[in-house]
C-alpha cells in the first residue's frame, strides 16, 4: 500500500508558481531586448549597486535583506553572467562587488523595467478584490502576534509522527 505523500497538498505552492511565472514573463522581456545572462532575481542588487556604488557582499546583503551566504551565491552567478566583478575590500576578508561595463550599459533599462513592473502590479492589484500587498501586511501582523515557528510547533505537538 503506498505511503501518503504530504507534499501533494500545499497552500503556498500556487504562490511560488505564480511568482515563478511572473519572473519568467519579466525574463522574456529581457530576452526580447537582447539582454543575455540576466535573471529577474539579479535586478534589485544591480540597481542597488548602481545607486549606491560598490559594496561588500555583507553590505549588499544587508541592503536587500538577504543572508550573506545567499548573496555570496548570487554574486557568483552574476559574476559568471558578466554583470559584476569583485575586488579586494577594505580588509583581507571582504570583497567589494562592482558593476561591469555590461551591467552599466543595461542598468537604465533595468530601472525602467522595475518601474513598469511596479506600475503593472498596481494595475493588477486594482483588478482583484484583495491586494496581495495587503495580504503580506496582514500576514506579517498575524506573525507578530504569534510566530510561524510557534504555530508549527503547536501543530507538531499533536502529531504522533513528530514524537
């Protein structure tokens, strides 16, 4: 008899798939403009570096609210795509992330895409009865009342498989 697969039920999977599909549409815009090697997930960091100048991985991670480890991996991918380079930082342990000429050449288009995406999201939210941005704020408020950790731990207490 097959074992039940709990992953067949997921409240968040549709949200992840939706975001993936939207990112794919943004990526298609880059492809249509001949911007190779650019992933939508790189744009915030590239725009941040353009606006603020070279930063260490730690500084960049803090500015976009990501972990150092996650940003280090992303910087490696952006370096491979020819969008950033790294140079020695102020001390031997740090590296500064710097935009390449390739990135500098496209950063104006990236800023335009960011603005257009935000405007399209405003339009999209106007079409639906409950704005996703409001959902996020409401979920954050609920999690301040009781953390996600505590909510899951409470459910696990009642599950004999967890013991």
